[in-house]
């Protein structure tokens, strides 16, 4: 699990020094790596800087580690799996140019170099976010359990590159979840908990629908429950991108295959393609999340080896729909306005 380290904004409070925190962490780190995104004044407010930050955030979510933003404008990912850190560094080099390449340290071998860099650095301040009131979780769970299925779910068509109907995806409606969680709906861990709980509660009905239908039938899949067996091809359980890198995902795919199901990974954006090897992901389908960056050369190159039949594009506007058609990729949902 990734952790973001930003200091709270407190008037008169000295920013926390970074080196002591890293020094305390290093004895627990072995066989991992750190990646540094330097401060680049020309990119401070540009789209490439934001994309670079997102790339590191995705790397932390996939490969673990902690993210630190410093007062000097640098971003450090520390403690990630080496393969993920290497791909993140390579993605940053492609994005920013080799002259601005990120620094990669292997730990514990390069710990002295990492600490030397961190010596003058302090954790950047940012506005404090409201802490989760975990005493209210029981009440929120009751509210979640009271959400009716017809409100919690949203059905979307699945279309082939030629516009022909291929099936349907039923997904959890985040607006409904946010309403049930308010005022704690900004807490990402709580939102993930809500999605897992709802997917588990609704699996009997969704699983029965997907097991008996025709065409592609995509439904949200909880991590700890299996759907009913099916003899009808096209039943697909959808899991979030955050599960990539967990040891049990490949085994879960094998168990689902034994039940006649396939598995799809959702939420793959352009930045994640700079970190992942899409062809190697333990999934039958990859649900790409559309943004303008998806059409850029690096993202397209990352997808080149993946058969278009394994890809579906979500959240597409008219530009995204044209891009998907050119690449022979199917679409999920109506075209966004």
C-alpha cells in the first residue's frame, strides 16, 4: 500500500526534516528502490509535470512504497518494488527527456546517496485534510447496507470498434457511494472499503445475471468472494487497478477460469502505462481510462503488443472514440458530452 507524506500547513510550525524519517525507515527496507522526480522550473505548472506526478502515484499504488513531496518541489517514491521503480524511472525519462531523467536508488545499497540528497530537504506543507472518524464507520456501514441495488449500480453498453453491441458492463455508481459516505466521501480508503462491501453484497444477483447471459457481461468483483460457475462465455469480473501487484491476483484469475469466468482490470490511465507492462498483467481484459494523454506516443507504444480484443476504453469523449476506432479498441459507456 502506498503512503503519501505531506506535512500539514500550520502557521509558525517548522516543516519536518525528511532525512530523519528516511533514516528510521531504511533498516526495514531491503530489495526495494527509490525514484526521485527533480524540481523542473519550466514544468512546475505544466501538463507534463502533472503527468509525471501521476506516474509516480500509480507506481506507488502498484509497487508499494511511500511518496514524499519536498519543500524544494521534488517528489520521492521510496520503498517500491524494483521492477516497478525501474519502469517508473524509464517512464519519467520518456516523458521529461533524458537530460531531466529521474534518479533511481537501490536500497539498501544506495542508502548513503539517498540520505545525502535528503539532508537539506523538508516535507512540503499542504492544507490538512479532515481525518477519518472511524468511530462512525459502523453507522456508515449501515448506510451502505441500506443502499438499494438499483441506485448503487449503473449499466453501460459495450460497443465494438464498428459500433456493434458486444454486451454490458454493470458498475458501482460512485455518486451514490459518495452520497452514502458523506461527509467522509473524500477518504479514498473508506471509498475502497465501500466499493468492496457493496460488490460483495450484490455479487449473488450480479453473478447470477452474468453467469446466465449472452455477450460480454462485466460486473464488479469483490476480492474475497467467488461468483457462481457458468458455462456461458463472456462473464467477466472487474477488479480495480490497485490490486495489481498483489500476490493473489494471478491465483484469483486461475480460480475464476475454473468457474468459467474471466477477469478485467479497470482504471488503467496513460500514466499507469508508463509503469506497467500491459501484456504481462494477470487479466483477460484491460479497461483503459481515457484522457488526452492516452493518445500520445508513449501510451500508444505501451499498448502496441496487446491484442485490441483484450482492450476496452472507458470514459471516452468524441476524440477518445475516434482514437479507439483507429486502434480497433472497443468502448464502454456512451460518449461523454
